C-alpha cells in the first residue's frame, strides 16, 4: 500500500468544554490506541498527540513505551507497530511548523468538526486531492471539539459526519476512524 | 433520517483469543459507549451486547442505567439517548431468534471478520440490499474475533476492511464505526 502524505493530530488544547469554554483536556489511553491503530491501518504518516502539559506528555510517553519497548512489545507486537506512529507535540503551532518543514509550504491543515463550518472541503474532493499527492495535516479535537482559535489557523474543514441525521455525538475515536476510511480506505 | 432495518450485536462469547482458543471476553465500558453512539448516529435499531455471564450483564446494565436513568441522564442526555439502544442478550442463538421474530424470516445474519472468509457479501452489495429494505443483524466479535461456530450460523460475511493493506488490527470500536458508515452513512 502506498502511503498517503497525510498526518493526523489529536488536539487536547485548545479545545472547548460543553459550555463552550476553552480548556485543555486529559490524554486517554484509548485515544492513543484506537486512533494509532486506525492511522496504521490506513497508512497515515505520523499521529501527533498534542498537549501543552508536560505531565500529560510524560504519561503518554510511558504508555507508548510499554508497547514499543517494554513488555507489550513481545506480548503484542502489532500494538507497538501502531503506537510507534505517535509523536508528542506541545502546541498546534509547533506541529504545523514541523509538518510544513517535512512536506513543504503547500501542506494543507484540515480541521474536523461535528457542526457545519464555513470553508468546507467535502470528503470526495479531499480524497481526490490526497490521491493527487496533496500533503495534509488532519486535526481532531477532544472534549467538545476544537476551539475557535484553531479554525483560524486551518485551510479548510471537513463537513460533519452524517449531517442529515439528528445525532452528532460520535466519539473522537469513531469519527477519526470513519474519516480516515473516507479519505484513504479501499472501496470494497 | 429513515431508520434502516439493521441491528448490531457485539459478541463476547463465543470468540477466540490470540491462540485461537474459544473463550468468553469481558464487557468493556468503551465498547458500550462508542458503538452505541455510532449505532445512534447511523440509525441502527437495536445494539445487542451478548454475554452468557450473568455478572457481566449486571455490570453492563449498571453502566447503561447511570446514563439512561441515573445522574448521567441529566449531566449528558445525549449519552443516554445512545445507550438506550442497548439490549443485553445471553446467547447469539437467542438474539437471532428475537431479531427474526421482530423482522421476519428473511432477516439476514451478517458477520464481520478481519480475515478473508468464504461466502462474502461486499459493502456496496450489502448497502444496496439494506436500502431496498432487507432486514439484517450485523455481528462484531470482541477479543481476537468471532469463533468458528459463529460463522456456521451466518448468511454471509463482510470482507476485511483495508484488505489491500498490511495491518488488520483495528479496534472493534473503529471497525464497527467504519462498517456502519460504509453501510448506512451519508455520501459527503
């Protein structure tokens, strides 16, 4: 499988809570595992986990090391294979700069959101751009989603999944898996 | 959104462990939440959680009740809305019989598997059948997947996701989310 020029970033700050206040959320074990496994399945380059909190990055590093270097490596090597895609980042600005340095100035930063946004790029169009070699960084928000200040830094936003429905509360693990399948998945 | 005639069942027994031995796995909180939220998003009728172990069904019931009747109902009503789709089942045989009684003898039992199987129905074909009103029960296995004896009871199996890739270790939460999107999702 050829690898797409697509990286993923899970943002823990700045995000919003249920009242719309800008907060930093906690890293969770399952977000590391499930999204790393989906990234590995669909050929994503790097899975960035972004948090400004040193202790949270330390915790994430300990979890990852268990599977890439510790006992987990021999007990379940497939898990380490996925978790080795994770890089820990301090801020979105730093991660965007690093990704642009890797892939060039034409790299696009694409947000995801459970609510409709302006400057939307639909899934078919984004899939086609990726197939043509467009490099991208795809952002997912934890808690109640990416903070408004994040949208000011992106080139476009993907539309909500199942916008025709009456329920828009997928877990970020589910949303990331579905969106990677829509952008990079085979067409069985 | 019109509701598809599709139910989902998460099977905790019989499944296989990493050595291929037939076991019963433990219910996990996140499998209840993430898959219920995906089922609710895509209009699934019932989300069956199947385990023969009374204590495991009791635990699942306590978790669900917290969100449908307890404190969680007022704190986050969207979560109860999703978890209310869950029915607890003792055995696959019982769940198949109940679902057939609900939807008639033409209901199809469809398995999912991370490895290629005979009697495959591809995603496009299954989506088309559902759109034409075919009722179905879609099975997902926990642990290392559904036991061989389960496949003897199904009408067909969906192909592995991303079969062209070199990594087939998605979480069941990710796989269920992607498969529901492929079968029922909008086409943005």
